[in-house]
C-alpha cells in the first residue's frame, strides 16, 4: 500500500491506530485525513469519503460538476440519535444527531473543523460514545441517507440510475459480478464524450439553496422516499 504513495504524488497513505468497528478509532482515522488535507497547499475543493467496500456511481467529471452545483455546502445524512449512544450524565457541547461516515464537504468546512472550539470539544466528547463516526459530521454541520446493505447483481439496474455519488457496500465474497459490472458501466460512461448528464437537481438540494439565499421556509428538507436533508 505504501508503494502507492511513492508512485503517485496525489496519494498519501495515513498511519493510524488499529481500527475497530464502531470504535472511536474509526472517526480518529478519518479526522486525521481531514486534518492532513486541510493543511495541503494543493487547491482541492471538495472532500468525498470512500470506504474499502464503496464504489463511485459517478465519473470524475460528473462529480466535479455535481460539486460545483453543491456550491460549498456540507452534505451528510441525518437521523435522530438513539439515547443509548450518549455519555451518561454528561451534556454534549452540541445537539447530537445520527448520520453516516459518508459525507461530502468543502475545503472551507475542513478548515472550520480545525479552528472551531465547539467542533474540537464535540470530537473529544464523542470519544466515549458508541459509533462516534456515525454522529460527528451531522452534529457539527449538518443530504442523503439510506440504510446500509450489501449490493448484488439484482441491484444493478437500480444503482445505475441512482442520484447518489457512491454506493455502499460491495463484498467480493457476495456476487462480485455486481461490483465489476457497475464499475464497467461507470468507466464506459467516463469515456463517452457524447453522454449527457444533467446536474441541475443537485443545485436544488437544501444546502446549495440556502447558500444561494433562498429563505429557510421555502427550502424542502424531505423527499417522497422519506429521506431527510440538512
């Protein structure tokens, strides 16, 4: 893995503590990456989280066009937080919400995280909570969230037409053809100069609408599918 970093100037392999499922080490590892990225001199615009079992549903060009529509907004899922996840008897620096580790946010948001006293206090508070990686993003900022499942070949038709940027999750021991067929589809689209991709719907999400000056009461925060946006 470290050879990747020596071969490509845009790849950096982080050294983090051993990661345990739903432990603070998950958030710690990802937050270390955000800290590193925020300090880079490179002119990057948006952070997109990908895990080892994710697959992008959009080409690189499509993602760039989508990020431009998002207009610097912070995008993460949002649910009510189960009370059992809180620290007993200790108030949180900020109201806690449940989301997902998958998030998309701008470089300005990354800089804000590093400088905000409240964000740092919340980060430390979450050390003693259950699955803090599913709480951090939406709590400190707070578009799309849906249940996690392992995708197979029967999901391909649906996934190809989904508006999300990334699909989570694929396991090589369960119908690996789903992963490779979807990858091939996205790759072919990347090479097709005539493919038309309409990004206008992404500019209608709550984040970019609010940043563009649309009054709060005129922004739609729900969807027919039951998703809640923030």
